[in-house]
């Protein structure tokens, strides 16, 4: 693997762990009943983030972490939508925040798949 590829994969992995940390932190601030219900997803996310370090199959580990991030984010949105105490504005804000976090991760995955090269249009 080229040094550039290692650098790009490493940056994507770091971003995946940052998104995981953000989601895990949000999960920890949820109400007890909601937190207990989502605990298996949150703990899986934590495990995937920790397993990424030193993993031989970096691409596979990154994909597993991305899927764990997506599963927890989706469950958090579903929980918020079902909460009668939350209004549409709060649910929309949560959905937008989580979509932004996952978009950052997807953008890093695209850059990593291109080997860090960004395609430029010819002038």
C-alpha cells in the first residue's frame, strides 16, 4: 500500500471514529429508557470504533464502522420521531445534524476510494 493511500485511509478512519464518538456522546445524553433500548447499537458502535485500530482489513473495518454509525443514527431518529415530547422542529434538527455527520463520513469514504485524488474538470 502506498504512503498516500495509507494516509487517506488513516484520515477516513479517524473521521469514522470522530463520528462514532459524536453519536455515542449523543446516545449517552438520551433518557434512560431510550438509552437502554439503544444500548446494543451504541455498544456495537463503540466496539467497531475500537476494533478499527490495528485492524488488518482496514477497508472492511471502516465499512463495519460506517454501518454501525448509520444504524445508531437511524435508531436515534426513530426514537426522536416516536417521542411525543419532541416537536417536529427538534426532530428535524436532530435528523439534519445526524445527516451532516454521516455525509462527512461518506465524503471521506469517497476520497479514500479514489486514493485521495479529487477529480478535476479539464479547463
